[in-house]
């Protein structure tokens, strides 16, 4: 049984379509550990993309001097190299253009929001999480596009994820997305995530073999083609 956090909490207001990725389908899922599979499935559903955004947005409205916050026009720059009042060591930097959560700027609904993270790290209780790359939010919060590399619990994953969402069906299309287990191989991602009170998801990760995952009431089940590997929900 696997839990996916964060990916099913969006508010939708429009659209649908598809993205593109340069990820190559070279990953063999049957060779990966349970922990790696869990992180890959979560990343394919957008968890790392949303986590990168939320990690920097947590400082919006904070009086903590760490990280340092600079404002210029509609841009917020965060600079680490310090320890927050909560004891979190923050490293790297991030540039946020037109972010909605920050009162220091006037948000422009007609323009996209872009988060550029440069080696942003968060270390607490000896555990470090890092993010490097970009997240873009556009079309009135219906399109999320990211190319972000995260390192969580010693596993580095690149999420080249494209979310395009429709208000009527409350469904986000993942077509044209990809993920990579850094240094090992990649997979193409397709399928959809349904948000709202009846949150669920069904998507496919296609590498050398194919992993099919479904999310229902917080439980993740998956099967791997040409393999006996599978997880089911009770």
C-alpha cells in the first residue's frame, strides 16, 4: 500500500490538453526497490512539483529572517545559507515571479507564475530535501508545468510534469509528462488525476516495462507488466 500526498488538492477553474517531454523510456521498474517505486509513482502524479512550490511559499508572510527575502517589482528572491527560527537549515536560492501567495507584490491574474529554484535545500533533524529547476503555473491555475529535480531520502528524481485541468470534470491530464530516476533511467507518464471530494488517479509509467498505478481514497495500487510485482489496496 502506498500513500500519495499533495497531488489531489488543487482547485480547478478551466482547460485541458497535453505537454511534451524529452525523457526517454529506459527505466526497468521490475528492478527497482519498493521505496524507489513509491517515490516514482508519487512524482509521476505531481507530488514533487507541488512540494517544490509549497516549500518556498511557506515563507510568504513570515517574519523569520531566514531565508532572506528581496522584492523587486513582481519578483520575490529567496536566499538561504542560514537557519530559520524553527531550526531548519535553508540553502540555495529561489526566484518567484508573480507568485499568488506573497503579499509583497500585486498578483497579476493575466500573467503566469514561475518558480525557479536553484539548489534549494531544507535540512532538519539530519534529513535534507533539495529542489532544483522550474515550476510554472498559468491559465488561471489550470496548467502546471515543471521540470524539477528533487532529492528526498537519498533518492533523486527528475519530474518533467505537465498538468492540464478541466473544471467541469475536475480532471487533470498528464499527457506528455515524464520522470527520471536520476542516473538510472526514465519513463513516460500518461493518464489523469481527478481532484475534489472524490479524489482519485489513474496513470501509466512506461519505461522498458510498464507500471500502471491507481489512486483511490489515498491508497495507491500498481502492477508492473511482465513481472509478478504488484501492490493492491485492501
